[in-house]
């Protein structure tokens, strides 16, 4: 299995590297506008009409670039998802994964691997990113596991004014969030970040 996994990584490396190279071109362009500068010490946001119109203009301008990043990250998530689905031998659903609607001996148990981010296994974050990207026009995923993972991320940022709307999937319209999961949560900024995490998740002894 190890040789087959390494062959998969070798075969997919050129494509994934190109995707990360393309992402670098967008990094300086897609920072969404923050509400933080309009908040007082209590976190209450107050804006004039002119400020609100300016904020919405900035937000609208960032959405197309955000969608481009989500497209690239959705493709990376697909490659990672296939590796986890084909080569993970995990059958254990631990205490961190069980509340995320993962049943024992289910297909999703394969994804309960890798380092934890906010208590969520890396594999489940990849799973959620891939499913949400493929079905983003439907809004909140109907599949229980991706839905639970995205709800957990939403709760984590509920009191963060700079990121509290990231996982509100229908605001300001239905949209993909794969780029938030891969870049903000997993911190996959380069191919090296991606491959190190994937090797550790799928072959922790050898990594």
C-alpha cells in the first residue's frame, strides 16, 4: 500500500504544485474587508450609510477573486480526498470525531486521521471542503458529516468579528469555502505543507 500511495503522490504532484502556484498569485488580492474597524470595545458594529455602501462595494469586489481561490482549493481538496478514500485504513472513530456525525465502520471513518485543527481531524476537514465545494450552490450540505464539520467551524469563529461570517454558507449568497478550510484552517500555503500533512495522516509511522 505504501508504494501505491507514493505512486499516487508522484502522479498528482505536478498538478497540485500548479494549483498552489496559481493560489500564490491571488494571495495579495483576496483579503475580504473586515468589520473590525467599525466595532467599538463591546464588539458592536456601527456604520454610516456611506461606510456601509463602501463596505458592500469592497465585499462584492472580493467575491470573484474569492471564488477563483475556492476553485483552485476545491481541486486540491479533491486530490487529497481521493488519497484518503483509497489509502486510509483507519476504522477508529475517536471522541473528537464522534460528535461530527461519524459512525463506527462508516466510510467517513477513513477520514478520521491526521493532526487536529480546532479538535477536528485533518481528514474530516478535507472531506468537508471537497463535499461543500462540489455542492456549494445547494447551501448547507445535506450530508451529515460535512454539515457537522462546517457547523463546528462556524461555532469556533462565532465571536471573531474578522472571520465570523466565513462559514455562513449562504451569505451574501451561496458560495464555496474550500479556500478557507485549506488556507485558513489547514494552513496549506505550499505544496510542502500539503504533502507533509498527507504523508503523516496516511502513514504516521513513516512520516
